[in-house]
C-alpha cells in the first residue's frame, strides 16, 4: 500500500513538475498562431521524453551514474566539456527566465516592484533547496504545480471542435496566409519538440533516481513515473495549446508573451478562483523548474569533475555541489535583474537546448543499450529502435534550430 | 580466443579513463584524467598510475582551450598508484581514503569554508 502511494505521488509530482515557462510560452503561442495543428509535435515529443527519461532513470537505478558521468565517458573529455559548458549556459538562461516568470506572477498578485521581487524569489528558492530534503522538493513543487490542471478544465470548458483536435494529433501542415508562415510553423515545431525534450529534465530525473537511492528493483517505479507522469504532464502542456487556440486566438492575442496572458482564459471561465489557480499553478511550476535547472547545473558539474554530490550528502560532505547551485541561482537572478525579458530569454534557451540535445542523448542510449554495463537491464529492441530514432530526429532538429531562429526573427515571423 | 573472452580482460580506455574514482569510504574524489603506462618498446606494458587533476586533463584539450584553461587552473596532478585500485565497476574503487592519497583537496577546503559559514 505504501509503495502504491509512493508511486502515485511520484507520478503526480512528475505531472505537476512537467510544465515550465518555456513550454507555457511556446504552447500558448502555438495554439494562438496555428490552432491545434502542432498537437502532433507534443505527442511525438512526449514519446521521446518518455523513452529517454525511462533510460536515464534505469541507468540511475542500475549503475548509480549521473548523465554527465556517462557524457564524459562516452563522448570524450573535450566534447564532454563543451557539452557541459553549453548545457549550463542553457541552464542559467532557463533558470533566469523561470525566476523572471515567478517575479511577474508575484507582481500580478502583490503589485510590488519587479526587481525587489526578484530578490525575494532568489531567497525563497535558496531557502527551499537548502532546507527541504530532495524528496520534499520534488513532491512540494510537483504536487502544488498541479494547480495547473485548471488549464485542462479550461481547455475542455472552451468547447473545442474535437474533430480538429483529433486531426491535430496527426502530422499536418496548416493552411497559412504567407509563404514565410511555413518557416514560422517549422520554428514552432522545433521549439515545441525542444521544450518537451529539454535536457535538464533528463539530468534532473536521472539525478533524482540517484538521490532517492533507486535500485534495480525500482525499475518498475521508474517505468510508471516516466511513462505516466510525463504523459500526464504533457497532457497538461497540450491543454495550453487548447487555451491558446480557443481563447487567445479568437480574442486576437496572437503573441501571448507574459504568463499573465495565460491566466486570462481560466479567469474568464472560473472568475477569481480560476485566476488564482492558474497563477498559483504557474508559481509552483516555475519555482520547481527553477530549482530543477539550478540543481541540474550543480549535478552536471559534480558528475563531470567527480565531486561528491547530492542533497542526501548535506552541505558539509558535498560542499562544492552546494556552492554550485547557489552560484547558478545567483547568476540567474543577476541576469534577470539586468531587465532582460524572461520570455525572450526562454525562447533562446529553448532553441539552444535542442542544439545540445544529441550530445546529451547519445551517451544515454549508448550506455542504456550496453549489456556489459546494464546486464539484464539493458535496452530491449523497442527501446533501442526508439532511442536511435529520436536521436536522429533531435540531430536534424538541432541542425534546423538556429537557421529557423534567424529566418523567423526569433519566432516573430 | 578473442581478447574480450579472457576473464581478466578490461578495457583501459573504456572502463577506466574518465571514470569516477571513489575512495575506501565510497566518497567520490575525482575522475581518471589520464593513465600512466610504463614499459619498453616490444616488451610488456603495465599500468603504473592513474592521474587526477588539471595537469592531467589540460593536455587533452585543443591547444587554444588548454592555453585558456592554463590561465585559470594550476597544472597540479595527483598520481594514484595502480596498486591502490581495488575494484573496477562503472566507478574505480580505491583501497585508501581520499585524504591519504592527496585526492579531494578542493572538496575538503570547500567543506571547511562551509563549516565556517554555517557556524557564523
């Protein structure tokens, strides 16, 4: 019974912790610009993140190795170091945009000055990571992030044309007004794919398995958590496409940039309760994501250089790991304090994420399929086929990402 | 018989280089940044030591990056005698503690600083 409850809470935490500011921005905008026609990318990316999440969790359970342990081992020191630097630039950018997003939400609630709120958010996040044990961090922010289900209720209450929703689940090219909109559609497809398969989610999920002392007997828990948790999280993100398509598009809000715009739909449908749930959901989801990015950066440094790491060791036994996440939070807050637009920042971080995706995922599939390392827990045929397939797709998307960013002027068309 | 069929076979580049080192108390204390091998041409080779530290990983970088890294890190290296290796799993387990071998100095320094901060 206790194990079932743990599994249930784990799945819900994975669901509530799935959406971050990047997904919010791109899904809402995708819905507002292209209706449901990008839903298939959500479905496609969700299968990909489940495949790699499951492998990363299984590696943690069997070998207790972190992702950057195997990145360095498999792609070599110099390429591994380049991946480490690039991944952490993206982590700092993403963390900064999450902090900015939280400050914007608090500003909507409290009306206090933005820069003061950034300091407040920084201290809140530092205190949360310092004082809460790892499992509590996962559970608190994951479960409270479930306030975001208000977007699922809203997407359904907006009475979508279900035949169009179903049509959007199959690969399609929408009718567009201008030729350049095809590039914009391709840009959103690549960005949505990247937003779902963000590397930090895999770093964090794998490190979480080590933090929670997973053993090979936990592989079933890993399968359910990554499979069901990520799938339900993705359903939550997909509902944002629905809100974009059914609420923002008809209201002519084509560039739903601020998180506040996301709350308009739930507010109109459910009044103050809808507004409060949407803002609270975003607050906890962005806070969880900020923590995940900062800890992921610290995990990756520690794993690459062989430092002792993990919340379970405490600050005295993993001092450099603790300093690393404090520095990442501080750098991210400083970046936000410059006045940079967090939404614009997250757009760049998502596009750059896809560039490092193949370098992160190649070592994962290489280790997960290796019988000498994984023994009887090595990939089966299906995991191998899907792993290599998604690696090829993410490589193609990585090659297309930066040209599309330039051609579409950062997604502005 | 293929080399891999030998029960004593292991792949130095694949199973040792760049792998995590843990001491006798299971504390991570660095990565194998380089492997020192001794022997004469035509004669048998044997592993002498594992090298850990910037002096060992810097030469593995492209020249320009090595030059830049040299400005930020001292080229210090700790050589761990091969006899210290107790077990090779995905990690390299040693027979002594990190402190006894001179590994993990930066960690102990950071831990002392952390203790000071926590006390004050």
